[in-house]
C-alpha cells in the first residue's frame, strides 16, 4: 500500500522558518519526552506559561487515572493570554479581527480586549461570583463571547459554554448538571442575515425547572430582539459593566483548578461534562498552536470553529491569545451572502493560517464546482501559508482539492486528530517537519504516546487495525467527568486495559511502512455528523420522549458525502405504520421534536417506520443490520439469530 501513497514533503522555505524544522527536530523532541517525560513537559511549561508560583512537581500519578500536573504551581489563564502580551509591548497589536455576519469589521487590540475582560470580570465579581463558581455561556461568536470566557478565567470561575444551536432542553440539562450561578447570553445571534433568539431560549430553559442555582442572567445586546427582563435576575451586560474599572486583579489559581466544563456526547446516557484544568490545558493549547500551526508574530490566524465547541476554546479563546497572535472571530456562516465568504474573508484580512472542518470543505467544493464566482480561484488567497483540518477524517479527494485550490499547492495541511477530552492536538503533522499523506493525521504530537492495541491492550503491528489508546497521561487531558468520577474511569480507563490506557473511542490503523496513523472511526455508539459528536442513545431518548407517538426507536449512522455521517432513525410508532404523505408528515413532526429536545444538529436525516425492529430472540436490537439497511446495502450477514426476519424488508424501504 505504501508505494501508492502520495507524499507531500514540507516546502523547504516553510521548513526553514518553522518552529519545528525537519523530521530530525521532531524526532529529537519525541526522544526528549521518551528519555525524561516529566523533564520534557516541565521544560515546556516553564517556557510557555508565566507562573505566579512556580511548580516543583510535574506529574502526580498517586491517584491514577486522576492525574495531576504542575499541582503546586499557581497561575491565571487570562493574565497569560492578555496582560502578559501587553507587558511584552503588544498592547496595541490586534488580538481579534471580528467580522460580523453582515460584513462589518471591528479590530480589538490586546489592551482593549484586556479592558473588556476586566470589566466583565469586575461585573461578575460584583454579583458575588467567585473562584469555583460555575458560569454558563450561551452566546454566538463574538468578542463578548471570548471576553466572557477570559473574564471567568480571570476570577477563577469555571465556565461552561453551550453552543448556540442547542435547544432549551439541552441548555437546561447542562445548567442543572453544573449547578451554575449565572448565565451570560445575548438577546440574539445573527446568522445568514437572520436574527435568532438566544435570551428567549435561556428563559425557556430556566422555565423548564431544575435551574434554581441560577441567580443572574447577563444579556449582551446584539440585535433588536425584544426581551422581557425578569427583575432582580436579568441584567444587561452594558448596564452592569459601564463605569466599572478596566483593570481587575487576577485570581491566582492552582494548576489543577477547573478552567472549564464542556459537554460532549458519549455512547451512553446524557452528555458528559468534560472537566479541564488550568495549567496543563493552557500549556497544550499554547504549545500546539505554536508547533502545529507554527504561529508567528505576523500571522493572521483563522479557526472557523464556534466557541461552543472545544476547537473554539483551544484555538480561538486560549491558544492564539496565549502566544500574542492575531486572529479572526467570525460571527456568520460559510454560505452567506454566498459560498465564497470564507475565500473573501481570507483575501480581505490576509489570513495566513486557516483551520476548518472537512464538512465545510466538502460543501464549499460542491458550491465552487457549480459556480465559478464562489470558487477559491476567483479570490486572492496568496496570503495563506498553512491550512488545517479537524473534527472528522478528511477524505483524500477533499484533501487534494483543499491543497490545490485553497492552498495553491504550496501550503501544508495539518490534519489534526484530537477530542474534547484531549484538550488539544494529539496526532497531527508538524508542518515544517512531517511529510504529508492525504487521509492520514500522520504521527503523534511530540510527547503524546498513542498506540494501536487489541481488545486487551496488546500492541498491534503496523498494518493491523485496532483500538486507539494513549499509554501515558498528558498535561491537557480530561481530569474527570463533572460530578461522575466513576463514569470517567469506566469510559476512559476501562478494565480491559487494566485501567492503564486512555481509551479514545476511535479505531485506528498505522501504515505498514511509515507508521502513520489513519483514524478509522468511532468504535462506540457515537456518530460524527459534520464534525459534531452525537450519541445514538441521546437521539433515541429524544425520539421516545415523544410519548404520544413513539413506542421504540433505534438510531444508527450511515456514510454521507457532505456531512461525513448522517443520522438514520428506525422508529416503531404506537399506531399502525404510516406510509406515503402521512409517513412524511410524522417524520417531520419527529424531526422537529428532536430539534426541540437536543438541537437542530441532532435531527435525523432519514426516518424509517416499521412494525418492529430487528431483534434477537433475547430482545436485543441488531444494530449491525440497521447499519446495513441505512446504507441501502443488501443484508449478507448472518440473520439466523433474528426473531423476526420479515421486518428487514419493511425497514429496507425508504419512506
Ligand atoms: C473525530 C473535536 C479523524 C474522532 C476536536 C474523535 C477525527 C472525535 C479528527 C472527537 C481527525 C476529530 N481525523 N477523526 N483529524 N478529529 N475526529 O470531541 O472520532 O468534537 O473521537 O473533538 O472526532 O470529536 P470532538
């Protein structure tokens, strides 16, 4: 296989100027980590972070898998991202170039971002919010959103950002789980020329019950949505902060202090609150921004992710700012006013590093192929020097297009594999070092000990597919699942590997010759739709919560050309199986119901109705058969254990 691989070596001029130049430099870093693991991370933590109290201990494994990093050191993340840059003379440097949905551009310098952050931090303090309290953030892409996160970090409050596309029910569940004291939101968000409500959804969430912990709702004014303000509870952010000082003493916290909780889907139950630390997280956010993105003083960096996802946390709010970079924050969507928006913005702002998701690339390819005006060739993209991809596997065809048409054949592409739980890049090329192979995320980041093993944790030879694990703890790893340490252990450090290896939840294979990793997809019941993680059980619960209609539901994924995977639901109703227009109407009703329970991103693309689901004699749903049906494949598997084989024909019909 290796012979057929197309390999792209790093361009010589790129490598020469890169933070990590050449494979020998990469290997030397790996070697350093191998020889003295703690020494390696300790050295980098001193180089990249300014500590209030220096740490004396790097790693504490006494309570494994609850690892502690730099535990006796104290620091403040917002100090590291803002004040420190100003002290280094970057006060007037642009930190954020904000482009609104409608195209208005606002530039915010480091000094201005610090002032804003401090005012919000003082506002939060004036409401009695302090170290250890949780604060929800439910806001669209905005300078206020980034500043709100930084403000929480400044006073030691743990933030939990909920993506603006999640429903009131999802928001309510997260509020209840975190026990947050306050929510920061906006009256609305603007996307694709439309104002969509945010504050109204917060009101609805709070009305669903279980949110008694919430004392204050802070509302940023973005549009002209008319909102009722509940006296004593709701405050306009402007009213709260106007007149407050633009300086604010940071709360120096221990390295292990929880910087944030971010909810993500697992294979069972409700989304879990992934808890991240302060010191270890910041180290990896800064280090990966430096080495993977090769960020330099004069770069304009653009990560298109939303701050509601981990990618937006690490590569918008924290990593680039920790290094004193200039970055784009974009409010809108890639297809408004047309599908050339990304290319136009790269041209207008002279973006040099661009990081996006394969789904976005695939949908923009379709648009570009249909219309030259939105093709990258119609724009001047010569400012670009590096491209990145994240969230799902990038298929080689999309990779080649991205490389040729966006990167002009000259920009390396870093295909970065990582997860909400890992805090930052885990397997990724370093652009000045690693020869690239489309479709492979190549090799582990220096110091990260990923391996492919069998079910009991034995190493597999290269060329054999297996389970992706990490053999050693790393600084930015998940610390626990908020409020559920047992679930943390069971999910990530299962007994199958004697509790010693971190289980990523993905399958992987290493190339026989190069050892390069290719991720083969989730090995659990987690789907990846447009780079968004969705648990099949979550969607099933949402469907059956439509109690007047649904008796039973099973959800599986099927491959989709644009979104990577698509959600396919098999549903048994409490009434006779519908067909034709009636089936369409009920399917729509169920889609809307899922949208309300979780959010529009969880709406199944296909819904099929049956009198029953394929089950074994002991009543277990045979999901592998459903996966084949969803793909439209003929059933070739063994169906001898199936109780009701006739059901397969019925479910095979698309209604
Ligand atoms: C998938 C997003 C292949 C994978 C940062 C992982 C990828 C899940 C890649 C995490 C990649 C992410 N190649 N698959 N480069 N990046 N994934 O938590 O299945 O939203 O487990 O974090 O996305 O998704 P999450």
